[in-house]
C-alpha cells in the first residue's frame, strides 16, 4: 500500500512539472488552443502504457486573464467536453471575458484514447457483447474510473500552469467535480454543480421515486393550466393503464418497433428530463391511449450510438451508482427500473472489477464556494439528492429553477449568475430572484 501511494505521488509530481505546449486551432468554429498531454494509463503504478489526453483551451477575451481556468466537466459518463465547445462558448460568454475555458476529454472519450463498444446487434447476448468488446479494445478497463479522470485533470492543470480551477460539472460531471475536489482540494477555487447527486447517495435507489415526483409535478402543472386540464383531464391514469396493458401485451408501433409498458415508462421518464419534452407528455399519453402512436414515436431517441468502455467501467464499479438497489418503490417506473438494473447487473458480470478509492464513497466536506443549480422538476438529480449540502459545504448555495428538468445552467439568467459567482468567488450575495421569470414551455395541445 505504501509503495503504491509513493508511486502515485511521484507520478503526479512528474506530470505536474511538465509543460504542455498549445497550438492554435479551431474547434467547432471556435478559435482555440489545442494540445495533448501524455499520462500513464495505470495511475496506481505510473508504469506501462501511456495514453493521450485531448486538451482544448478557449482563451479569455480580455487580458490579462485570471490565473484560474473555468473547467467544464461533461456528463454521461461518456460525453467528451471538447465536442461541446461551440455550445459552451456561446453559453459562457460572460465567464469567458476574463477566464480561459478549459476542456479536457475524459480518458476513454473524444480525443483522449477513445475506447468504444460498437452498437449492439438486435437482441444481443449482453454478456457475449461486453466480453467481445473488452477483448477487442486497446486498453485496460480497470483504469477508466472517475478517480483516474480527476487525477488526469489535475495533471493538465499543473502542466498548463493554472493556479486553480473553477469547476463546472453537469450531471455525471458534477460527480467528477466532487471527486476532484476531494482528491485535489487546494486546486479548486469554486465549484458549480448542475444536476448533481452527492457521492454518498445511491443514484439508482432514488431513481424511480424521483421520476414519479417529476411526473406528478407535470400533472399538477397541467391541472393548473385550464387549456391543458380541459384537453387532457385523465392522462396520468391513462399512463398507468398503458404501462400495465403493454406489459401484458406489447404493442407494435411500427414494422420494427414494439414497446412494452416498461419501455413506455422509460420513454416518459426520458421526456421529463427536459421541460420542453415534458410539456408534450399529456398529449403523447392521451393520443397513445386512443391508439394514435405518432406523437410517441416522435419522442423515441435514435439508436445505434456507441457505448464508451469507460461508461461500463464506471457504471459497473462505482458505488454511487447503486446497482444493488431493490424495489418496490410504488411508482410507474418500478418495472422499468427493475429491468434496467437486471440488465446492468447481467452486463457488469463481464466487466473487470476495479476498486475506487474512498473519495468516491464519502460525502465531500469543503469550505470552497459552491453554487448548486437544480431543476425544480428534475427526475434524476432533484434537490433531495443534494440534501445536506450546506452542512458539508458551508459556503454552498442552492438555486432551483422552478418546473425545469435536468441540467439547467443554460436557461434564463443562470449563465449570468454563474458568471457572477465565478468572478466574485462567492455565491453569498447573488441576487437569484431572476430565476422566477424563467418559465417552462407551454403544454402542447395538438
């Protein structure tokens, strides 16, 4: 154990002293500076294969820039930060005035030694698929966890010479931000958590209940709006009936598209993630109850996307995920969640084990300023998933965007609030009354 710890310190010290040359580049139409930092794949030993990390810096508009960079940590797990350069440059224009925007593709994604399983065949044997994928890829899946990614980001910070980072983590990126803060507390100036769950709270254990809460909030909002209430007076009951009936007899919506009731529940949950999609739920459910499936089919996401190896490594091995969750939860999502958990457990039996350090298990305690952004109707990471944040982080402030879903930092006045928070290094004096003016889209009526 002592030898391993010494190896980690030596590897970190060696990397942080390195310099990372950047070259002029254009990423998604945005002028930037790009570079590649080479790090050990196995950070425990520091020996063996090396991997490349893609680094993109969008320099601050005004000089001199602050000595800290605004580091965006992408969600997923599996998204690559650099692939969102254009959107981030637009959203964080105010932050960008005096802060460099730092984008590091997490190991295993984007331009950082990407390792992706191909889209599965129709009706695959999950175990065979995962086993074949892992055997075919040039990488050790045990090295693609959240702790390693946090240490990669610290190595980039040191190599670029930033004094500290202003972290912005969205969804899974908020998990990574917490792990980075636990492992490298002196390197963090501020943290913005957008759609977060605390590390000691089981994600899957609350998934069904959180999803039911979001659906109930949508139903209450519809009932308050006369046009929606008149058009769709009984859609929540219709949804329950459809889930039960389609589980008993799956429905063919198109020549190659058949849905069970659990499939339908999963689609509705996915719609509640976004306020615009949630506004179509009463219409979609009511039409489906009449046998008109066109609005529902329009909500089905496209298939065939690749699953990064790091997704499986993280999802199968990190305890915050909560794959040991068990129902019943008494929600419309019970069957869906139970089937998802069964599928993950089956797949994870073929994913090599790795043990994440204690920083991935414990609630982080810190005096670093924290701004937590929450969608009031988030079905995945609502305010209840960060209950107690103020006790663990006394300089934290929670801002709720009413009636919105998951990952809300781009809506309304929140980008401006984030910019003020990062500039001041404190959330204490922020005037957050502007969030009341950001209303969700109206319900679709036809």
